């Protein structure tokens, strides 16, 4: 396995997962938590997917293209939701991760 090929995607996944966890925790402190329920749900899903993606990339799984496609889809959804709540840092990490995943899947096409 060529780890260098996946290194930037793995790092983007870890960074995104970390910021999604932070974002979700901050959302839980909101006075009007109902307004950020979807954001909390998506940050949890995104963090979990990013960690799974990083793990499978680290092992050279045969499912990398499919996993990266799904990770990018979830990251885009999370970025869009975070942006609605002015959570721009999290949104940017999600977009960066989605871009890395999309670029990698192009290598498999």
C-alpha cells in the first residue's frame, strides 16, 4: 500500500472529525438547542464517517472509493448545515475533507 497516496486524505479526515466533535459539543451549549439539532446530528455522523474513512484508508481497504464517496457526501451536508449557523470553521474543514475524498476517488475512476 502506498500510504503517501492517502496521507492528505487521512489528515483531512482527522481534522474534520475533530472539528465536527468540537462543533457538536458547542451546539449542545446553545440556549435554543432545537435550532441546532440537525447540526448536532450531522456533526456526529460526519465525525464518525471521517474516522471510519481514515481507518479504511490506513489499511488500504478495497472499499476506499465507495467510502470516500460517502464521506464526501456527508461532509458536504454537514458543511451546508454548519454554514447556516455561522459555524464557518467547521464548515470549511468539512469542505476540505470532501474535496480530498473526491480527488482520491477520481484516482480510482
